[in-house]
């Protein structure tokens, strides 16, 4: 197969969305909950709504393409693994929106705000039910693997991958919050480590590892290069997200720019910006950082400063370098794994830095 990553997204995404809908239909009938409970089916409905409301399904693509590194035949266990990685993502979205106090997600209300609307005078109930909804999604992520009709050793290996990925992500979230409490902008090593722990390990490394396990490969023999590849792609993706938040087009992205500035987040773009400005420009940027009332006009002026000072150009060049490093890692897989599948992983880093949303 020679399609570019977006075509592969569409191919796997349509099939997985049907699978995910069927999963939640079954869950609504089979979840062990007391018949008198009204809150439990409501929680499942909210998780279903969030899970099926869009999303790129890149993790599902990585899972299937990793299996194709080994074989182009059918591979048992990929559906269970796909459900697991996307349920873990749902868990992350529920808790992220709670942490960030986000009202919307994927064009609809966040789980937290849905509960706030449901319990307008009971904020503790809304908070508690949001936490529990995210926790349920995490537990279901592991159950999807443990209940799969696979050999016990395969199920255990897959569950271990997902458990470690979840723990890494939680630590990444903690240090991400800690990073923004610092008085000075973090250095690249901190930024790279946060990107790796917070997203790359569960979004890239874990799906690839699960796909290889399902296909009968022993991923521990290749752990070092898989980690390096996922870290580099994760850095590209996070840097692109941070770049778009300041330099992207709001209409194309479907959301306003400048969110990281308003929230006082020390992202790649903010760190690059602070290192490039001095005097009154630096004071202007610092005054906007962490100001929730920062206006679109202020964001536009800071964007113009960043463009004048070469921040946008510098970030595009950096993303290109990291993407090339990741491509070279994948290129080294050609003697070992199937060429057409390797080609997908060679193209993926470049696509991740070229996307506009």
C-alpha cells in the first residue's frame, strides 16, 4: 500500500468507528451495574458520545501499520487492541478537559461541562462524576485486552503495555503542570521529556508495540529504536500543536489561537518566543502570558512579533529536522520488516509537521 497517512486514517477510521459504536452498544447492555442506577447508563452514554465524536484515530492506524510491518495477513487481536488504545484516549480527554476547565471537545460539550449542566447547583457531584467517568474508561481500556479471545501470555503482554503507557502519561501530565509553575521558560530537554511522557509513549509507542505483539513479533528486541522513533515523532507533533496555537489559522483549525498564552503555558512556541525577544517586546509577551483576558488583537500582535523575530521560521526548521531524524530511524527497518509498511512510518513524521490542524 502506498497511500499517504491521511488516506490510511480514512481507511482505518471508518471501520474502527463502526467497531467502537458496536462496542458501546454492547457495553450498554452488558456492563455489570445495578438495575436501579440511572447515573451508570448516563455515564456510558457520555463516554460513548465523546468517543464517537470525531478524532483522527491515528493510534488505530499506527496499531494496524505496525502489525503490517510483520505480515500483510489478518492479525487476531487488533480490534481488541484498537478499542483499548481509544478507550485510554477517551480517559485522557475526560480528565484533560477537567484539568483545563474546557467547555467543549470535538465540537460538543466536554464530559465535565455536560455534568455541570446536569447538576448546576452541585459542583462536587459534577466533579466526582467526571473523574469517575474517566476512571471507568481507563478500566474498560484494560478490560478490552484482558477479555479478548487471545492466548493468556499475549493478553498479559498487551495489558502490560497499556498499563505502563497510562502510568507514563499520568507522570507526563504531572510534570506538564509542574513545568508551567517555573519562573523561567524550560529548556528543550524538559520540553522534549514532557512531549515524550505526556503523549508519545501512549499515542505512538504503545500502539506500535501492541501491533507488533499481535503480529507475533517480540518488540523488546527493538525497544530502543521504537522508543527513539516515537519520541521524535512525538516531539514533532507537540511542536506542531504549539506552533499552530500561535501561528496557525483559526478558521482552518476550528478553534481560536493563543490558548497557550492565555493559560500561561510554557510550550515550545512560548519558550522560543521568550528567547527571541527583549525589552518592551519581552515585557509585552510576559504581560499576556497567563492573562485569561488576553484579546485576539494582543495574540495577533504577539504572533507578528514572533514572525518578525524569526520564531515561526525557526520552529518550522526544527520540526523538519526532527521529522528527518525520525524518518531515518524508520528507514533502518527496511532490512528487517516489510517495505511497504516501513514506507508508511517513513512518511508519517513529515506529514505530522505539514498538517494545518
